[in-house]
């Protein structure tokens, strides 16, 4: 009898453990662009040794994080349209009944949700981290990886993945926010969150990274998000590492502007 009870307890505990592991696996798989970190080359480890969480964005593979910085950061913060080889935009849709109302509701909820973050110290205290703070940018992304994780499951207009700030003499001024979706999301799913008749979501695509050992001497007129290489074959021929897409879907909002066309735009209307 004792042996039978002991066996039953072991089976119960084992079942609980396997169930927990399965749940963790499901959650990890739902994170945008999650990839296991099982194997990394020594060169990749060396290139990442000085990086911190403040240098990562939702959906970006950590293996190529350092390699992509030079081209990606400048492209993200200015001049998307100039590099259409590496940018996929959602197609505008005809306006459906209720789109404008829904867009206005998103703006109202966003303003309310991020009001406290006009003090950027509050954002830092709440777990937002600055993406590459030491690189001069027209706009700085303060990213919450927790919010990015949650956005893979459901949409809350008051809970953006990133806050957008411009640098000032005294710190940072809040100008906008960014929502994200996993890169596997369909345009119908994006439209269900922010209407495609009002806003354009974008995805960074067709990136050819140079070999890791050439990062310091690479020709970035060919490599990176500003480079001329935009196909797998051309990247292979150049000895590069091709990424069909990096990060995930993104859409910017500038809720303190005075019209929907200025609020739901790719770039902030700088003074």
C-alpha cells in the first residue's frame, strides 16, 4: 500500500512538472520573434558582452542585435521612406464605418495611459528602458518588454510597447508612443487594432548583415537597413547574413497633435 501511494505521488508531481514546462513553452512561443538562445558563436558573445537590456527592441533577435544597430537605429528614427527596399508598409484601406471613432478612442485612451510618463523618470521607474541612449536620435524609444509581451496576446490602447521622446536640455520630452505586433500577424489582425484606413503599420525587412568579423569595416552602402542589398541571393553572394525581417510590426502615434493625419503618421512633425 505504501509503495502504491508513493508511486501515485511521484506520478502526480511529474505530471505537474511537465504541465508547467509545457505552459512555459507556450508562453515563450507567443513572444514576438522569440528564438531559443541555445547556441551562439564566440564572436556573437563577444559583440554582445557590452550590451544591456536598454539596447534591445521587441522582436529583435539578440544574436544579431549588435550587428543591426548601425543601420537599423538611424533608419528607425528618421527617413523610413528613403529606404523602401527595407521597409514594408501596410496598404491603406478604404475607410469603414466606425474607423474614425475607433481611432479617436485609441488616442483618448493613449493620452490617459501615458500622461504620467511626461515625467520620463516615471517611465524609467516603471520598467521602460531607453533604446541605445548614447546614439544621437531625433526620437528615443523607451521600451517596456512586459508591454511588448502582453501586446502579443491582446491590445490595450493605454499600454503601448514604447514611449517616444525627443531629447531636451533638461532630459526628455514625451511626444508619442508605439504599438507592436508579432511579425507573423496578418494585416487583418493589425487592422483590428489600429484601422489601416487611418494608420500604416510598418515592418523592417530584407536586411543583409555583414559577416561579424567585418562589422567595423563593412560597407554600409551595401549592408544594413540603408544598404543596397535586399535579397537572399545578393546577400549570400556578398557573404552576408540575410534576415527577411527584424523586430515586429510597429505603428507610431503622436497623440498630442491636433489632427488624426498628424497623430497617425510615420514621423513626428518636428517644430
